[in-house]
C-alpha cells in the first residue's frame, strides 16, 4: 500500500490542534517524525493551559522529543516536523536549533505571526534554511479544516480580542 506519510502525520497534528481548542487555547498541533516514519513526539499549543506565552505546538513537540533531538543532531538524522500552521519566528528559531531537516505545514500564516517564510526569504541564516526541505499547504481539505479551527478560535473566550473586551 502506498502510505501517504505526510497526510497521515498532518492528520495526527490536526487532532492535537482539535484537543488544544477543547482546552481553550490556540488550535495548533505539531508532530515530529524520524526518517523511517517513526513517531518521535506530539505537541500542541499550551499557551493558555500552562499560562506560558512560549508554549507553542512546535516548541511543545520539540520539548517532548527530548533526547531524540540530540541523538538526531549527533547522527545527522533527518527529522520532519509537521505543524497545522506556519511556524512563528520563535518556533522557526527552535526548528533551526533542533536541526530538523524537513518542515511541513497545513496553513500559511502570512497575516498572523507566521515567521518561517519571512525569515527564510530575508536570507538571514541562509545556510541553515538551505538544509531544510519546506512543504507548505500540501492538502487543501486539511488546510480547510485548520482554517475552520482558526475561525472557531475567534469565538473562544481566550481569544485575545475577546479577552480585551472582557477587561473593559
Ligand atoms: Zn510558534
């Protein structure tokens, strides 16, 4: 059977994003996989659940991967990170530090905090970005699902504009 690994793992990341929304935090999920398609770690946004503005899905997945990340760096193994949204500048930095070699995401975030492409296109850390394969928005149906999660998030009490309204 021809196993579409990107689809399989992006669906897994999407389930993490759904869990995050149920937990009343940003609906973003991430999954790290090794070059043989073994699952290394899952992560999801925990900004509101842990009251930590740095607890983004990609950072959570990298933290959960623990020793495996160092092992892969030492051995030069090719890990992939799947995220449901384009990584922000912080997560882009974390991906560079983790030496992840392949980045796949479901939905671009040009108007939000999406940072990966902006930093890559600025040719800063050009050499590091050249080592990373990038795949953006490979599946229209899954992209639509992430878009739906993002619009549901805007109705959540923890969405920033709703929080601001509540303090006025
Ligand atoms: Zn981030």
